[in-house]
């Protein structure tokens, strides 16, 4: 047994790669060793305490921190713009941001001089209007340092913003937070590591700036002579003192890099929140005890829904207050596009939306009162469960104490009140989903949209959360739309089922009607039925996949229709059956899977589409079924339902 961490021959890097890598490390290390070896350690303190060095250090700190402030003021919005907003010329703007990083500093200083100098493009106007002269002034050193250092902040923060899923910001907007509030309460806290890394690098780069400063601002002691310029002067007359000051700058730079611990290179942090006891296992959701409803100073009415959706998804949707609609369909059918159109978050589709008596079509997402619960909940990781739940209320202007009181009531209602102090990383999947639901309901929405809220949960947890959801949707005064692929959710939670395919509504009916007469092959298969499209004939259906199906009461000949056959209505035989079955096909067993206490057998045939039969394990054993076994399948004409399309 090999011990962890012991290098074996197979893991040794090739010599042709290792040798140049070692030479590169030596090439980068030797100059630093030169500073350490040549430093006069006995005179180091005297060199660093000299009046010129102290004055240059103070000036360097002033210049670098002012440059950092300007970089934050200008660079943070620029990074957000590059990461979040598509606009013409974005590649050019990004190139301009990167240009100071590859431009020779002295060339940058010349460019600044020609822009802000007394004979530059803006210099004469700044001097005549405001009396501002940048060259040979401390402000000029700040401008030069900002010019060369700000790209580090922009690039670092843009990368962090690019890695942040917009779903968090979109969820915050659906809870009523304005774009500015979302930026300061959600976006910035979540990209704080990238912002801190960029700020540290920006400050370090500004502290060490030389070429642009001496070219644009000059080298005036006490005014523009920073530490790098001091090193340049000392090198000519006092090389030992120059080495000591260089060591100081080296120590500062190394301290910054060590503090970043790989964040600049994108290396993930190894520090993770410690999970709370019991967070890894799902606790049964207690049955709500129906405590008093939270105080609702606003929106106590009931809100009907009327929506006309155009674009990729095209449909008209009307629902009375208190209606829950399950939206189902295959991948790419337009389900999520429909929800995002109602939220006002997608250009792919547009919704003319009326909630109650108010037309919210032209309102931005944060003013529509449409709350969204995405599949993963999108809980803000930097906030506790209580703060997450109170977020929408605070965004709508509710006082902190009242918002937290109402949020705690909702958490208690959904059985997660004792977890109010925990962060999302300390919650199990089911607990997090209940907190996300509490957050959406606490925001006092008029329309609630849930995008596969239970898809990521295991079966036991899903049952608990489904019960909780059903309980609290009963008293909801608006309309709720739930995207789901689970037939149990569609039947148990919804008053209506809306079937979408390629952006069109194929069926909008009660769950019982959709279950009995599905008008979509996908829905029929989701419900576990065999579904075969075709064209009606006098005796039944001519199947699109080849073959015919005899059925009772077919629609008029030529009508496009869908044949529905329950798996338990398919009989399986080893020999061709005799007797009453009107539909008999030879086939081959391709797959046998367990479904509860029964087995589902997939049979393929060249005379009919693939079909699934459901039989008992005892029957399968008696028939000797296995993959590749030849069988006969039969369906009685009375067991086939033909649904016109």
C-alpha cells in the first residue's frame, strides 16, 4: 500500500519539461537573491529611517492609496459593464483596459502628458477653467499611478463577475431589489475575493510605479518623488541605500502576493465553511401548524393573471387567483423562457402581463411583484437564512425589525425556523429549498414562478418539500407557475397542467384530463404511457413510425391523432397469441427495468414503434425474459385510446 504523497516513477515530470521549468524559477529567483545578498543588514534601519526615504515612503503611500481610490471609483463600474452588459465595441474597450499593462510606462507617461499636460488635449482647458495642473504635481503622480494600475482591478473583478451566475442577481430583482441595491447587496459581496485581490494588486502596482510618473509628473522631492524614483536617485550616489529601499519594496510586493494566496491566478480557496451539525442530512419537514399569518400592510388582495406571450414562446394565459399551473414539456419547449418572459428577464420572448387590475408590462423586473424560485434556490451565500428571507421585504422598504419578524414567521411556517441563523452552505438540499420558498412568499408576490424547485432533491426530501409547498400554496392569493418534469408534482400540486412544445401550448387542462387524454407524446411518456402519433383510419390509426393500430371509436379518417396505451395493457407472450387481441406484433426484448414492485419491459419491433410492457417479476421469470429474447406483444383494441391532435 503506497502512502499518500509518495511520488512514483509514473508521476515524475519529463526531464525535457522539468529542466526548463527549473531554469525559469532560477531566472526569476536570482535577482531577488541578489537584493538579499547585497543588502547591508547592519545599516538597513538607518537607510530606511533617512529623511529622504521616509518622505518618499509617505508620498508613495499617499499616491498609491489615492490611485486605489480612483481605480475603485472608475474601475468597478467598468468591470461590471464589461462582464454584464453587451454593447458594440466591447472588445475595443477591453483592449483599451489592457493597453496600460503592455504599454512601456514611459510611453504611458508621454501619452498622459499629451492628454493632460499644459499643451495637451485637456490640459489648457483644465488649467483655465479649474486652475488644475497635473504635471509636476502630486496629483500628476496619482494620475500616472492610476493609469498603469487600474487595469489590474478591472481584469480581476471582471473575471470574478464573469464567474458569478446572473441567477443570483435576477432572483434578487424578482424579490423587489433595484439594480443599484442588487449591485451593492448581492453582486459586490459575492465577488469580494476578486475585488480584494484586484485592489491589492492595484495598490501594489501603484506603489511601485516609476516610468509613467517620472515622465508625466517629474521627480520633485516631497511632491512627486515616490520610493521607486528615490531608488533611482540613490542608485547613482548611494547604491547600498538603494538596495535597502529596494528590499522594502520587494517585501511589500511579496506580502501582497502571499496575502492573495493564488486568487489572482484563479486558484480556488481551500477554506470552506464548516457545516453545522446535521446539515448534511435531511430532517423531516414538520407539518405546518397554521400559525397566524404574517402581517401584510400591502397586497392583501387576490391577483388574477392575464398574459399574452410573444416571441419564441407564443401563448395566452389566464388564471384566477389561487390557481397553481404546472408547466411541462420536453427540453427546449420554452418552459423557462415563459417564466423569464413573465419576469421580464429575457429578450427571447415578451409578455404583456396584467396582475389583478395592474398592467406591469412596462415595469422593470424589480417592480413587477413576480417572485422567482430557481431550481437551485439561489440563496445568497453571504447571508443567513433569516437575512435571505427578509431580503425582499427590506428591498421593498419594510423596516429591519419588521422584516426580520415577518421573515422568521415564514421560516417557522415552513419548518426551518430553528435554522434561521445558518448560512446556505450549512443547510441540506431540502432545508435550502424551504428557505428559498419562504423568501419568495415573504416578498409578498402577486405571481410566483418556480423553475423545477424539487428537481435536485432526493425522493424522500422531495416528498417533504412537496407537502410543504402544497400546504402554503393553498392560501396564496396570486397565481403560481411550476415548471416540472415530475408527473407526481404536476398531479399533486397543480390545478391545471400547461403542456408546451416548441414554444406553443399543446394542452391546458386539469391534471386528470391531461392524464387521461395527453395530447403530447412527451407528456404521455412522462406519465409512463406508450404514445404513438399517427393518422386516423376507419379501423384505428396508421402509425407515423410504421404499422397500424386497431382501436375502438377512432376519430374521422385523416385526423392527426395520438394513440395512448398503458404499459399494463400490453401483454407479452413467447409464442404468437391466439384469441381476441386485434394488435399483435413480434419483437425483441431490449431492456428490463424495475418500477416499484413490477418490471417494465422495452420491446422493439420492425412492424410497430417501440413499446413498453409492465409485468410482474413472476411473469417475467415464467416467460424467461432477458435482453435479446424474441417475444410477441399484443394490445386489445379496447385498451388503446386515440386522442385527436
